[in-house]
C-alpha cells in the first residue's frame, strides 16, 4: 500500500489548489472557506499562512514572483509579505457573474502561461448550471469557452501540450472531458474522457504526469485515480480521508504527489476524521511536470 502522510498538523476547511514552485522549492495551496493562502517549505518542512479578504478558488504562480488568484470579485495579483499575516491583494481583472453568490473555482496555467479557470455558484445544493470556463491572459478575461457547468474542476494540460482536461464534479454530472488545444490557446470541441459515475468519488482537482497520466481526486471516495491517456483507469491510491480535493506533483524531483482535502460536514465512517482537511503527500511512482507561471507581461 502506498504511504500517504500529512505534512503538518494544520487542518483546512476547504483545502484546494496546491501548486509547486520549482524556483522556491515550496508548495502553495489555499483554504477557500478559511480565506487563507498557505506555503509549505520543502527544506524546513515549515508552513506559513496569509489571510485574504475574499475566498480564493484557485491560485497559480506569477512570473517574477507572487501568485495570481481567482477570487469572488475577480482575478487578483497576490503578494505575500514576509512577517505580515495578511496577503497584499491587487485586482487585476474584475468579474461580473451571471448571478449572485458565485466565485471563481478550479484553475491552472497551461504551458504558455495562460490561466484557465472555472466559475461556480458557491451553494452546490442549488445545482445551478451557470458556471463557465475562461482563459485569462495578460489582455484580460475572454468570453466563456465552456458554459453550463455546475462545479467546474479537473483542469489540467496534457504532457504533449495538445489537450485540455476539465471536469464537473457535481453529483449530477461527475464527468471528465478532454478537448484539443492549439498553440494559440484555441480550444476545440470537448469529448467525454471519463464518466466517473461508476467509480468511487466525484472528479475534483487534477494533475498530469510526464508519461501522459491524468490524476484526479475522487472527492467523497477517499481515493486519487490515475487514468491513462486513452481514459483507462490505471490505478487508485487510497487516502485516509473521504474528501481529497486536488493534487499536484512537487518535491525536488517532482515525484511527490501533494493532495489537499476538505472537512466534511460530519465524520464519515471508515475514514480518519482527525485528518480531515489535512494536506497529504505520497510518492505515487512517476514524475510530474513543472508548472508554468502566469505571464502578465
């Protein structure tokens, strides 16, 4: 059995969006409902945290340092002042959502530094299919490229740069799609990559490895699944909590898989409630691909 270990005693309410900085040898992630950005330093095994004014759905690295974040009122640039427990937030692009109670959700940069990010209604029980997928560039937020999402998730880009992956993790959908992606960022028509309804868990946040594998957290299923490039389930790694949320490769050799998690409303039988909301790390076999920062210049 693959060992899956918590990296610290911290527990997030809604841990999400881990991203590894090769330059800093550190992992950033967020607690959406806790309104926190966290940083795990590989060398010292220490964690720092910064408060934010709004919920952060996802973060990406920023060229030249700092982060870019999809939040409640738009896309922000984020600086993390040393010794200051509050992040410095600067609105980069404002956002007008189609209805109240929405925010940005899952997001990642493609290999050319474009920030792809989805939107959602915060109250998932409404099952409101008004979320969209956007591509954010230095010029701003473009028109929706995918509409009708309830809970957009699973964003990742294939190792050969030719495809984009996106999922909808809502219980009504539970589908992962793949779409062709051209060098200029043009997205082609989606096709179903995996229907996760027959499998444990809902398709949440994802990562890819250098061999073309697609790793996705099975929220409510206590596992992380790896699919081959043709959509076949290759293997699954059990985690000790019911709600793993998003994974990312990191570590000096990019051979560690970090897994964020969410605290469920109440303990789930068969899982370790004391570790709900922890950030985990495991060595799954294989290596990831270095994240490209958002290119704002």
